[in-house]
C-alpha cells in the first residue's frame, strides 16, 4: 500500500501494523517525521522494544538485517530495525530479502527502511502486498505547508491570528526543518493570549530554500511575488545567472514550439509527446500558450540572447535586472521594462 506522509498518523490509528515500512522521498524532514510517527505508534503498543540502526553500504549488509529480523532479543520482547538505504536503486539482494521475509514474518519485529532516493516506480511491486506499506514523503506545496503549520500550532494549544501560518510559511518556504523550528520558537514565547503577527515576526528570520525549477513554475502560474522572491534568493545565494537564463529560455522555446505545432491543428497532448515534455509540466504550459503571444515570446527569446552576451562579457550590473525583466514578462504576459 502507498500512503502519503500527511495521512500516515491517521492511517496508523485505524489500522494494524504492517511488517515492513519503506519510506522514500526527497523531503528529509518529512521522512524523519514519518519514521518518528511509526516508531512512536509501535512503542505505544510494544513498550518493551529494542531498537537497532543498520546502514546498508553493500549488498552483504542485508544479511545482517535478515539475521536481526529473525533473531529474538534476550532483553526485550520486540525488535525495531531502522534500516538506512541511500542508493538510487534497490539492489537485487535487498529485493530478494524483502520478498523472502514477507513469506515468513517475525511478528515481534518491525522493519523500517528509509530509502529517500528510491522512486514510486521502483517500489511499485511492493505496494500491493498487505505486509508492506510504502510511505511517500514528498515536499508539501504552499497550501499543504500552511495547513501543516496550522495543525502544529493548534496541537501545541497556541491561540493565534488567522494569518500566522501564512507568515511562517513566507519566512521558511521550501525548508520544512526551518518551518518546524520556527513553530517551536513561537511555542516558547506563546502564552494564554492570542499571538499577534507583530510578536511572531520578531522570532522569524528568512530561511527560505528555493529550488531552481520553482522559478519556472512561478512564471507559468503567474505568481509575480514568488518570481521576485526566487530571483532575489538566487542572486543572494550566488546562483550562476547562466542557469537562470537557461531555465527561462527553455520555457520560452517550448512555449513557442507548442504554439507553432498546435496552430497546425495537432492536439496539445501530441505536441507535448513530440517535444518530450513530461505530464506535470504540460499542465502548466497549456494555459500559458493561451495567454502568451508568439510576438512577445519571440521578443523575450531575442532579449535572452542579449542577456547571454552580457553574461559572457561580464556586464554584471545589467545581468540580474535583465533576468528579472524576462521572468516578469513571461509571468505577466506583457512587456516589463525595456527588452532591447
């Protein structure tokens, strides 16, 4: 069974334990939270538990997991094995161990396999087995993160102004660890009164962590404020402007090609297949080609070439303002500033 990390606690409260929990996903804070939740629930029912951490550095290490999973402790009635697997593919020895173990499960042992770099596709063969639960810990979007913040504040009994979750998110977006730490800091200063935004803001510092691809998404979703935030973060963190330019120019080229192909009465989905655009991105491109004119996109592409020449000739004072004009023009669907 495949379970989202956000739904894990509720699921565990209503269902019996599986023999194996495989945790994957690129948000390490949420991955750790999922592991902590499972451990907490298990220990509530099985207080006399011995825990062991096993790092899988080579295929032979699965032998140690097998030995411990099928052994009985002299000092505890139950065993919890916290297995750490960092590779990007599950090796044959690991697959063999899991397949064999679920045929002969030790009911006093819980197996927790943390494998952040595996994918849904690689784990698909395990999701239909009732003894294996696969937990996905992917980064939360804006609304889900704010809902998580709200739940954490309520759980801690904090009374707060309605806009507080959005404020915390504004200072910590893309960084769940910093978000959790901000909630804890606010918890320390909270009292019986309603916590105001002014008081909370005194505890917050900018700890945002933006991913480069999110700039592209912000442009296509017409989120001008986020576009500015991403560009400023990229500038302040010394991101190479060439990477920003490549990202923006790629979107512009794809949009131009999609317009030209669909003008020939070729379905949009077929055009995306021809251009090898993945499904999630195509959902952003489809409304964008309806609001962006070919003329504007051609002008932006020519201006990208000018920015590229500025980068190569080290005209540093012009580069970032130029990138901002390209990104905002793409975002708003109209010329922003002088485009050459």
